[in-house]
C-alpha cells in the first residue's frame, strides 16, 4: 500500500539523487580541467573555446565582465603572442570547495600560473577562482569564471592549504 511514509521516502530518495555529488561527476569535471591545463601548456585557444559555454560570463579580477566571444578572442591573442615570444605556461589548480549535482557545479580554489618555468625569466602568479559549470547536452561546460588575486594577497600558502585536483574523496559527502 502506498502511504505517506512511502511517498516521503520516495521523494527524499529522488531529491538526494538529483542533488548528490558523485565521484563520477567530479571525474567528468576533472576531464574538463584537463583540457584547460592542455590549453595553457600547448597555447591552444581552441581547447578554451571547447570547454566554455557560449553563454559564458567571465569576471576578471573583479574589474570587468566579458562574454564568450571576447574571452576566447583574448586567449587567441594571448596564446599567439606567447608562442611568438616562445613563452610557456604551466597552470595548476587546488580546491577548497567542489559542490555539484547532476547538472550544475560550483568550484572554488587557488590557481598557480608559472610563465617560463625553469627559465631565467620565470614568473609565478597566484589567484583565487570561482567557476560555475553546467551540463550542456550531457557535457560539462564552464558557464561562469571569476578570478582575482585579491590585491596580490593570494600566494603559495593559500595554494598549499587547498586540496589537489585528484583529492576527490575530500569533496564527496559521506
């Protein structure tokens, strides 16, 4: 017999299934981050275009907002200039928050960008990021991307305190 208790349990099960973070979701999102890393390493702006939603909202340093087309064009120019100068980029991410359900994710953390790693003109930059992913046709895409160096207050200590990209169990609610 279908009673109120059964209905409540079914509703609770449906809610938790639709709003639960899974290891599989984090692994799929990490695949997107893998393309993000490759874009920087290979200076390939087409990878950046591939992983971002056409509805992208990009907020850079808390100072300006751009759309998908402007953002991708800026990477096209940035990566072309880096290639011309024979610059290299090595970017890594660490996380202090990773929350998702089956269709949207919020991830916050610290990035470390090393330009010309192991060269005499090596430079290291840190910043805090907050991104929102959405699933479009079953594929995770970056919908919102915000970063800031918080007036140059973000550094190695902040980076070290956050969790590595493969520390997935840290973010799975048990």
